[in-house]
């Protein structure tokens, strides 16, 4: 049985918000009977583009994570709703506006915070994956149709096709530990929820400081080497994908023909070790 | 005699056609019922005629001459009449006959327009447009400054606006082969966020839905100009409003004389060749005589006032040509330097999202990138590379240091410098410090820019050893750095650096894949600056092509007076000012200083403003609020879509509708004129019929219609409209393009768009400047420079006197060789407002930059209660107000006790603005980043004096000219201080 999934590439999102705007355009002022009532003019983010900055000036990184309803296989909102929220065979989770009328508590049932309360209409609301359009033959929901950066697409896949895609593209779920089995998969999620250690290597000769290109840099966790790279033309290096608050690391820089130098890092969130003169 | 018989038959046939149309089409019947008119067709000598009597929707006609007709259409001879009466007549023939008085129309404008209407309507009754998509929904088409769109309408209400997906039959996109791969864009269009937000802007609570008058504006008594921006409005009827405006126009002309009426627009308006700011507006104002606002080249500044002296390109305001550089870049380039360049955020200009995928190819091919910008901009975030963040206004120090490394380490193209440039030795002296004792080493530049010497040396070595593209600005000729106090130097330096590296060599050129796609540049569909139906040969680029392509009455302003846009407040408050022209014709055009008032002309007593954008787009903008209180400014009219910004200072407000509520025609990303072939930003050229998707909201009218109504009252309606409606002008425009060779009018209006096919690979344009590099005659499809500017023969060399890249500018040498701000060879200068202006810097230690915004095109997108306000990087909701965002470095925020989303006050001696703080590592310490182009101006107290809550940070920017002998803004050289807002107004 095919199910519908969102596939989102964090590295390709640049916060243009076309997804958010297109969603608003589709739903503000439009009721889609059988699917959802209209979205209010302001305040709802059925797809929410979240921003993450990492590092310190000038070695930084910025990434964005579009966050729609996860359309979970094991959705807490469905369980909490007493039949007001259901999951279709194709995986789309829908809130029935009539049955959910007045049930403000359903907003809190979502561990991803993607259900919104519509004060005017007295109903909880969220992303429907534009089911009314998909059912009408549209190939993509509005958000994905408007995404020109290729960061967001909706796909309909058999389980094994999905597994192949996960393996091929290194897809991850957001907070799988919540156990809700989301139908949203992310690529390059580390740009958002992992940390990096970076720095710049330089050499000094005759009072002139130059960037040190091609220096071998190794990252150690305790005594185990867990990463290595070469500095670029600007002497910069970066080890990404490290867990937040993961503590002590050692960075070892090995310039060709001279002695190595070590720098310790206590990693809370992403860190720029600054310029290291070799 | 034969002609007389034919004329007689034609008139008889006209009678029959009208009767049949009325019988068949209710709309036509209704139209006929609008007026009772006696219409006389005749020959001028009264030897033949037919009288059409329209009364209560009925038509009677008989041959003969009426004693007292309402409208007379008179022909010199029967042969002329027969020729002009034929369906499919030549408009050129018609215009020529009218100008020779071979055909004359007499009667009231109202009735004449109506008569033209019922005759012309016979040719387009029952037009079928748009596509039925079921459930009572029709899909129309339109286009915007952020891309073309489909518009879904049900029951006269827009239900959705989407990017365009193409059909199978539409042209397939181009394919570029590079490094063993093939790249081709998807077969669909893209749209910018502000394009997709249109529905929320159309159905906005800030829409002006009926004409209004300021409550204490009494044209026959107290006008109370001191209350502009303060007192409220009352609704008036269109009749009242139009009569009032016409009375004021006449009063200004009769009481004060030529030039008393000032008109200007924002530099952007709703899209469409007919409705844009360079079309209907100049056509009307030329016809009444007015003082135009002369636009400073606000996006180009340093390029126009600086770079053009070294490589010409004045037709592009000093920016470069960019033909087929996408292919060259993908094939050969190894490094792209984005210098003050954020094509993602700015879409280049009008480029929708088409450029993004091309930069993804860049990434796929492993082309390295470097970003030079005080802000870690959105292109940098999406395509990371080395980020160098110079202090604002110091970029030219980095330029000199790059040259220093290239010279001392032998990393530049000496042969190119010898053969393709002049004056290098003089600059080299400055670079090496032989003239001033200061070698411009990377270490030296570190003191100015704050960027480590080692990084600049590394960049110089990378750049000097790799085939490098330089993308200076979102498109070539833009960039925030060109709007600093040293913007001329930066732009001049960009040309110098390319002159050292061999501009035009394979893989060495200008661009960042934003321009230069292999679309068909030779298919003629004009851009907006080609003037639409303005007929304005002086103020638009109509003389390039439209004059021969679309015969229409040329229009010319009779007033020789002009006001520089940046000096409007001085012109009104002080009654005098000076400026320099934006003249793209030739390098020396910018040297002609002009004064206001012009000899023998009137001061400004009436300001007819089109839109309300200046508070958020010009500089030191409290001036613009204050000028409205000037007693001698007797009347202010604002024709606008939304009640925002300066619109709230008008005495009379005329509500205009959007381009979704009127007919128009256009191609996005096509400017023409000052960015010829700017559609090479697009992956697909898309000519769009801009359907009238819904009726105008409320009582709003199209700009065309407003000007037409005024024209009728001024007796100039025939001159303005030539008897044609907007729809009919669309057809005339269509006929002027190459579209009729490719698609029928019927199909075009039905389907709504045509994808102009790309040329086959062997007919693609040559790469820009390759001809120059190879020392050949110019072979790119660019009409400029004008023939007279070539010194070694037509299309040989550049526009400069030497025909080469001039390190030492011959034009500046001729104009003022000792001007310390613009020496013929660019030398380092510090900003007149920056860290080096120590006294001011002590008081205001933060440098604010205000680049072109990401989520609003100028002011179009912001405010208006639109969905854009909810975008987290655009505004922040605090309490019940959406605040504009100012970005501050963590260190500076901590020093001031500022946390994310705190309301903060940005201030200096010019004023104060409240914004929401975004605490970020993306701005270099000591710098504040806040976009220009806020649409909302909301002073807490008296306008022009008190703190603004709307977010017009341009209130803080200097009004000093970038260089004295220019008309150039330098908003990115701006010192301010920031503190948490204590909710008190600062005066």
C-alpha cells in the first residue's frame, strides 16, 4: 500500500517561505469541505520554516528546516482525538472540523507543535498535505509546487521504495525517539540539529601571517580519531554532525614538515576555535 | 467615385454590424444603452455623410448631414475613410492621417470615447480567455515583478495564485553541456515569495476602495497643509475627486505657470507594459505638462557615477553585459566571488527563483565560492564558501590589497593589461604606495576593512590562479556596496580587478549564474522601460524600438523643469536645489548639472504622487514627511493601491487597482532599457497576457482608467487613449512584438502565455566580452553604445575614449581631473560617515547597512496586512504590531542588554526607528543590518519628527550625495546607536 511522504532537504532550503505563503494562499479565505476550514489571516504556520544558526563570526552556518505536520503512522493526535482526527490509507492525517469543534486540547497532543488553534472557527487545524488537491489530481501540494529550490517534495511510495530512498539519500526522521513514526523525512538534518567544530589554521613567517592550506586536521574523541580533513585555501576546517553538548574533543593539526598542535574543545553547541597559528 | 460608394457601404455596414452585435450580445446592447449620442460620419466638405442616432439603447442611421451632431468623425476624402475603416487597418496609417488632419474627431471627450468604444468593441465581442478547470473555477494568467502566475478565480474572487507549470506543447528548455554533464532547467516557471503573496495583498484591509479627501483640506478655503500626515480622510465620489483634481491641475497651470505640477512614482509599480510606471503615467503627464522627478539610479549608484568612466556601459547605468555567461561559467569557471551580492534574496532583479537551480549546478560541479559582504547573506547561507565581511564602505581597500598581491606575486594577466587597458601604471603606483608612501598591502587593508590580511592574501592567490567569475551585486551593476559613501570606488575597483584578470577570457567574466542564460535574446518582446504606450521618446527607451514597432502618438513634456528625486524635500521646502542627470546615452551625460527651479518656471505648488514608497526607499526620509507641511505646496494628490507610507500625506487620494484587476501584457524580468535583455535571468522567456482576473475591488480603478477619466475632463482623452481601451492597447502591443509570428492573438488571450523557445545551441549568443578579449569586433546582440561613442569604428572597442578598459578615466580627466572624490585613477578614500569620522562615531558607533530586501520588492509586499508580515525573517509580531527587523551581532547585543525579539530603538541625529532585534552572528560585530523598503510609516507623534514604529530605517540614512557632483544616495554609510526601546518618543 502506497503512502504519501514529505521529503525535505535542509541543505536546499533558504527560507524563501514560498511553502508557507503558498499554504496560506491555498487556505486563507477558502474552506475545503471534507478537509479543512479556512486558515486564519495571521498566526498559523501549517508549514513552519525554522531557522538555525551555528558557530561564531566569521565561521558560521545557517540552515532552515521546513516543518509541516509529520503525518505520523502512530499519531498521538489521532489517539487523543476520540475520532476527530484520523489517518487515511494514504498516510495523510486529517482533522475533521466538525468533530474537533471546541477541542482546543488537541493542539497540545502533538509532540511536534504543528497543530494550531483557530480562535474564530473554534477548531484545531494543521497541514492537510493539500489532500483536497491531491485527491483532485494535483501532483504536489501547494508548498512543494512553489518550492523552486528543490527542498521540498511530496512522494507516494510503497514501503520498500521508501526504504530504498532512505538508504540512498541518507534520510532521517525528526525526533524518531518520540516514537510516532513520522511520514516526513529529512535530508541533511545535521545542518539543523547537529553541531560542528571549526577553526582556521595559519602559519607565521617573518611576521607575516598566512592561511595554512592543506594541513591535515584530525578530530579525537577521547583517544579515538573520529574524523579527519584537510584545511582549505583559507586554512579553514570543519567537523560537522557532532551531537550537542557532547563535551570534550581534541583537534590535532599536523602541518607538513613541522610539529603538530592540539586544541581542546568543550562542545556545547557549534564552535569556532578561531585562528590557530601553527 | 468608387471610394464614395465604398464609404457609403462601409457606413451602412457599420450600422448593420452594430445592430447584429446588439442583438447577439447583451454586453454590447448594454454598452449602446449607456449614452444618447448623435454621431455624424462625413467627408470634411459635407459632400457625403451618415448620421447615427443612439437613443435609449436604440440605433437609427440614415445618410445625410446633421445640423447639430454631438460627435463628428470627418474624413478629408472618401479614399482616406475607406482605408482607415477597413478591419485590420494599419495603425501607422491611422496615426499619420490624424496627424495630417486627414481624419478629425470633434465632440466632447466623454462622447468621443464612447463612440470609439462601441466601434472598437465590434472587433472583440465575446472574447474567450482563461481556462475552465471545473467546479466553476477559471484559471487566468498574470505576471508580476516576482514571476508569472496562474490565477484561479471563482465567482469573481481569486481563490489561489500559483507559479506556472507548462504544458506539453510549450517549448522545451535549453540544455547546457559542461564538464561531461548536461544541465537543463525544469519545464515550469518559478515565483518569488512576494509574487505568491499577491492574493493577500489584493484582499488587504489597507486597500483604498474609494476616493478620499483630507477632512481639513478645503480647496476653496483653508487648505491646512500643516496637517498633512495628521488629519483624517472622508470618502468622496469619483465625480468629486476627479473634478477636484482637474480643478487643481488647471489652477496650478493657470495661477502658477509651467512646471508647477510635480509628478513622481515609486520606482516600481504593478507589473504590465501598459500600467507600469513608465507607461500610462508619463503618457498622461506629458500631455498635461509637468515637472518630472528625476530618478537617481538607486540600485546602480556607484556603477553609474563611477564604473561607467572606466568601461562605458552607460546604457546599463554602468553595469555590464552578461550574454551566455551561464554556459561559459559552467564549462570553465573554477571560482565565483560574490561581492556585495545576494542574488537569492534579491532574485537578481525581477528574476523570480530561476537562478537558484543554476547555482545548484555550480555546487554540483564543485565550483568554489567566496562571499564578500558585511552580512552573511542568503546566497552565502545556501551556497556556503569563505565569508569575508569588510566594514561597510571599506571594500575598496580590499580591492587595492588584492591588486597589491597580484602585482607583487605576478598573478595577473599582463598581456591583457597591455593590450586591452590603459593607465594601469598610474594605478599600480598607488597600489604599491609609490605616490603616497602607503603600500596597499593586505595588512594595510586589515586596518580599514577589519578582514584579516591572511584571508585577503589567500583570496588574491585563489583568484589569481583560478578562472574566476566576479558577481558584483545581485546582477552586474547592483550591490549594497555601490550605495556607500565610497560606492563609486567599489564599482570602479570591480572593473579594475576584471581588467587585471582578463575580462572575457573563457571562465573569466562577470556574473554568478544569475544572468546570461541561453534564452532567445533576438525574439522581440519589449521590457517595461521601453515605455509601453507612453509614446515618451525622452523619458523612456521608447526610441529604441517601440516607436517603429507600435505606431502611436508620441508624447512630450513641455516643461523643461525637473527635480532630483533625492532633493524633492529641498525643492519643495527651500524652493531650490541642484542635481545631476541620469542619462544613459553617453558617459558625459551625467556631467550636466541642472538647477531647480528651471529658468522662468514655477515653483512646485502641486505634487501628484503615484504610490507611497519614498519613506521607505529614499534617504534621511523624515525630510519627505516634513516637506508635506510646506505652505506653498497647495495640493497633494496620491494615486495608490494601499493606504500606506506617503499616501497618508495626500489631500486627495485616488484608489488604483492592482494588475490582477485590469488588462495588461508583459514578461517578467524584462526591463529593457537600462538592463537590456535582463530576461537572461530567466530559464524561460514567458510572454504573458495579464488577464483582468476580477473586477476592480470597491470603487478602485486602473491607473489607465483614472488618467483617462481625468483626460476626459481636460479635453485630452483622444490624445491619451487614442480611442482605445486597455484591452485594445494590449492587442496593439501584442502586434508590436514578435508574438504574432509565433502564436495567434486568439490563442494567446485564451491560454494566457507563450513560452519563447530558446535558440538551438549553434545560434546561441556569443559570450560577453569574448570579442573584446580576442580583439574582435563586438558580436553580442547589444544596440549600445551609440555609434557616435565608438572611436575606432562601429562596434570596435568599448564606449570609453580609448575603446579600452581605462584605469585612468579619460572622461573624469576631461571633466574635473582634480576632484578628490573622483580622481581619474581611483585611489583609496575613507567614507565621509564611518568609523573614521571619529566624533560622530563616538556618538553613533554602529554602522548600519540597509540592502535591498528579500521579502518585498521595494515596498511591494511589505505591510498591507499581507502574509509576508508573518514571515519570521521579515517582521516580528510583538504585542499587536508587526515590527521591522534589525539584525545585530551577539557581542553588540550583549553590550546593550538586548535579546532576541526585544524592541530596540535605532537612532542618530536624523531620527529614530523602532525595530525588533534579531541577534545573530550573520552580521559582523559593529554592524547593524536592516533592509530598506519598509512600506509602513507610523510615527508615534508628529510626522517627520518623532520615532517611527513602522520600520522606515531610511529615516536614519544620510542625504549627502555619494560624491558631490552626483545625484547618488549612500544609504549604506550610516552611523547609528541602538538601545532597548523605552517606549518614549524621541524627538
